[in-house]
């Protein structure tokens, strides 16, 4: 929603201020009202500059060992988009942890304005944490995220993300040199518990 002055409303509709005033007086402008200073304001729906039929596809796997799944994931998402009647304008494939918030390809995709719908297979393919923040931000821009499969992700990916979080915190707490040894010990303990 956007609130504009009556003069701006008149400019956008190609009429004089006086004509817009008459429309307001007759109740012909939906969402028009007077504020506490007696100014006429108009509440309008903000038009999105993004095309709601143009879709971007984002496919991600956590490690290079899953690279084969990356191609099939992207293909499934393309088929989904076509079935929904979307025009696929971009396909982005990335190998990296869902915990990493500096994924170069994802950041580039979010900055481009060529799409109105971002299609991902699972929420965690986009990000492990903060999915709702991204959803709210894109919605405010007039774009949206469409999640194809709302089922939970595999435990192996969760384990890799947990290791990435522990590595990150260890590096901060113990310093870069010692973090490698501490991380290796934690990984050994986690793998022993998993077995």
C-alpha cells in the first residue's frame, strides 16, 4: 500500500488537480480520505515492477558429492515452472552450505530484477535460517518465493550444516589455527554418535 497526495494522484492519472478534487468530492476515488491537516490523500495499491509470470529457479546442494542431484533438482524445478505456466528467465545452480549467507550466486540472483517469482525445491535449499525474512523482504518488493516441496530435508544435509555452524563458532572463539583441530574433534564425536 502507498499513500499519495491528491496532486500526485492527478499527475498519475493525467488529469488536473481540480478534476481530481471533483472526483474526490463525489466519492469517485477509492481509498481517498482527508488527514488531520485537512489534506486529501489517496491510498493505492503499489504496482509491482516485477512480472509475476517470470520465474527464477534456484537449485542448491550442500557438497560436491551431490552435484548430480543439482542437475536433476534444477530440471524438476523447470518442469514445475512450465506446468504452472511461468516463463523461466533464469536458472541458478549452486554448491554450498545453506548456513552460508554469502553465497555469491544467490546474492546475485536476489539483486537482479528480471523475475517476480523465485522457485525453490525446499525452504532449506534457499537458506537454513531466516527464510521468513527473505519471504517478507521479497513480498515488500512485489516478488514472492514459491516452495515446491514443503517436506523436511535429509539428515545428512542437516549434519553438514551443523558442522558448518560449529566450525564458524569455533573459529570465532578459539581463533583460526586452533579451530581446525577443535572442529576435527567435534566432527569425530558427531560421527561416532551418528554411527
